[in-house]
């Protein structure tokens, strides 16, 4: 039996799937980030151990894989080389995994809004991007940006310089504290054992969703503004690189699941500026897009019957925003 490994390395988590020559999953793993510019060395060691354990990898018994597919950090490939061998590496970028997950197999745009945010385009054999500067500089259209704005709103409410918002109470509760203890709770962001400060702030994005659905105007405005930011970034990419606005647009990333207003505002923003292509909510998470990309290379097609089979095999990795 042949064995393949697909890996999708994100800012918050790493997803990996081992599958056979019939593209059926054998084992899977979800662990924390292995990105060394946002994750401590100790956390990387813990997260990699979880990955190795999930697939039964050990230095004493080297595992042979036929191929490695996906977007993988250099340090992950280096660590894997001590535990397994690959006859072939077929790596791709986030734009490829996102577009294939949306069944866009040619030119198109990808609006990635996960922990971080980047806008991508593929056109006439070239790939382009906008954003992705990182949390220390500019990372607004993403989970981190949503979480950071939530903290700002809560602090401004707490300090009496901004409007009242239930985000203050909800963020305090997230730390196991009361509203009155917010000032003491927030510094603990920098002493989390299991995640980096950036990851922790991004993990608070669902709090904004909860508040917005409960009618909190401040939370709703944060998500609406995020939708506008992502839209403006995509428009700027199109204008800057002279990429046609009739290409399909796919979305990817957990931030899209926050609230209807984020996606709806994004759509209105780009439609107003002349985008006429389909705006596609993918059926699959990017990890499956990586496997679909491999499937297409082997079989030369991915039709409705293939999709139906993949939906059965990879039902745990479907993508929904509502």
C-alpha cells in the first residue's frame, strides 16, 4: 500500500492527513502551530510530538512515504526528515490549497482570513498577493485583527474612553475573571503555556461573533469593518497588478465563520468596485484542497462523482460559514 502525507501549516494550527493510493484517509492530526516566528521552541516541540505520535513516527523506525504534498514550513520538513523519508516532495502555497478546495483549477482570487490574512490571485501563470505583513506590523483582515480590535474596545470601555460593550465582560470571562478584573487579566496573554500571544488574541475572535449575534453594536461594527478591509485589500490587489475583476473569488480561513455580516460586507464591497466573478464558499477546508490537487495530477479530472466521494471520505474537513 502506498502512503502519502498532506500537510496544511497555518498560523494557529497544523493539519495533516495520511492517505493511500485510493485517496482514502488512513490517519489525521490537528496540532498547534510550528511557525518559529510566532511559536516558542518548547511549544513547537510539543506540537511536533503530537504530530509524530498521531502517525506513529519514531526515529528508531523510519517511516517511508511515497510523497509529501501541501504547504509546509521549512522547519517541519527538517524535523520530519529525522522520522520519515519521502520519495517526492510536491509542495504548494496557500493560494493553491485554497483555490483547489473551492474547485477553482485555473485563475482566480483567494481571500484568506485565518489567524492572519492575505489576499491572493492567480492569473496567466503568475501568482500575486496583498497583505500578510504579520501581527507586529499590519494584519487586520483576519482572526488576529478581529481579536485585537475586541481587546481595544474592551479596554476603551473599561477605561471609560469608549462606548459600552459586552466584549468587556466576555473577554474577562475568557480569562476566568470579572469585568472589574480586566486590567489584571489581560497581561496573562503573555504567559500562556500552550499558545503565543498572537494566537491567543486570534482565539478570542469567536467572542466578537457571540457579542454581535447578541446585538452588541461595537462587536457588529468590528466584523463589518473587517469585511470592508478584506474587500479593499482584494480590490487593491486587482488594481495594482491589473488583474481582471471577472475571475472567481474563493474564501478560506476560520475568520469567515465569525458572523454573516463579515462575508456579506466583503461581497458588497468588491461588487461595488466591479468584481463580477462568482464568489465561492468552498465545500472543503484547504487540507482537502491539497489532496484534490494531487488527485487531479493522477486522474486528470475532479468531477461531481469525485466530489461526492471526497465529501464522504473527508466529511470532517468540510467548510461552512453559516
